[in-house]
């Protein structure tokens, strides 16, 4: 039997369903408190599945605000579908999703999610379509680290230094880089970052609203942080040209979100190079960025020697299907974590 969940009262029930079934148990209480109780847009829409008196499954849709042209899109990001092992089959998962879709059709314009391959059939049966792919792009910043996998350490370091120098020379010859730009590191989002997003929107594409309250919740308060930011500014520091948020994943830096004053063309090449220079100085051997966006907004990343290294599907279900093909700009910040 399905029941509407309540984030304020069903914490222990949901954590009990998650235990051993969803992520690392030790971090789940913090994830619940952050995602289900602290969102500035309100508590997620929740569904609980009971077998008799036992809670057997749960799923939710977190609230997100998007814009598509002049239209505000009230969206739900699908998260945390979990069913206890003794009830795990297509039937309970379908019941949970049916209940969520039925409730969401009264609240959301759009539901979207990033299902794993096992969950994809459930999404398809519920009317979701494969809208795009989240493609991961990677660039090596310190070649010696990667060459050590194939060469003796001394040779890898020597060859890596030569390749790093060649990268720097190529950048200097092309004139692309942070010359004439001011770069600053930050430990939290600030008003200038959110103002850049509000002052320079992307009206032709489905894009989430990056208010300061949202950035502070989604990135600064997220339990899987901490994250860091870099702002790329004019030489006098009067204007922010772009910002990027990333997470330290050991020797790799993982970009969670970014914006620029030219969002229709993506992050400018000079800003990408400034980012890479900063991450290299911070000790990272590589940087990866993931997104579902247009070829035009990808062009500068590709010309800056980022290479595709895998993709995963993004599924969407519109309450009223748009008549035109929807362009979009989706980053990992549009997920739950």
C-alpha cells in the first residue's frame, strides 16, 4: 500500500529503508537532514510503500526551479528509489513510481532523473523519455601521474614534465589563458556569483535557477563537500566574467557547476584555461566536468583538450510535453548530490 511521506516525521522510516540499500549508511542521516529538511524550496515529494505494517520502499522528488524562455518550470528531481531486498522486484518499484508520478502531476511541470541501468525500464514504463546524455569530459593537468601507470617512475616524471611544458607553451602561443584576468579562490558562494547567473540568463535552454540561497544549500551545505570556487574576473576585479565550483576527489578535481557572462556560448576558453591553471597549482592531476548541453556550449571545452570519457542517460517526463525540441543545460548541481 502506498502512503504519502512526510519529511518532518518519517525520517527514521526512510533511513531504515535506506540502510544497506542506498549509499554508505554512516552518511545517510546527514544526507536526509540536508536534502529533505533544509532545501530553500521546501521538502521533497515523498512516497512510502508498505507491506502490511512494514515499510518496504521509498522514493522522492526534490523540488527544483528551472526557466525555459520566459516560462518558470516547477521541476522535481527523482532521488532515492529504494526497496527492501525481500520485496525487490519490478512490481514494488513500479508502484512507488506510479504513486510519485500521480502526486507530481498535481505539483510539477517536469520530472527528471538519472536512473542506473537496472531502474531505466521502470522509468520508460512510466512515460519518461531519454532526453539527453550527461557526458563526462576529462583533461589531464599533470601528465606524469598518468604515465606512471605505464612507465617507470623516473621516466614517467621526465616525460610528464615535457608534456606539461608543451601544454604551457601551446597555451602561451595561442594567447589563451589568464593573462589579463584576475583569479580568486573562494570557500563559499557569494552574491556576485548568483548575480552573474541572474544578470546573464540562458533564455533559450532549460536551465535551473542559481539563486544565492540555492547555491548556498546545494553546494555549500551539501554533506558530500566541501567544495571550492574560483571566480575569473576583469583585471581590476570590478566584474566577474565566470565562476566554477569543484570538489577535491584526491588527485582529480570534479566540476559541479559553472556559469559565465556569455552562457549561450558556454565558459570562454580563457576562463577554462584559468581554471585549469588554478587546479594545477592546487595540486590536481586532472579535471573532469559533466554536462548535458548544446554543441555550441561544449565547443570551448573540447578546444581546450577535454576528452569525452563516458555518458549516462537523463530521463524526463513532462506534464504537458513541449511542442518544440527543448535545448537544455544540465550539470551535476542539478542532481541530488
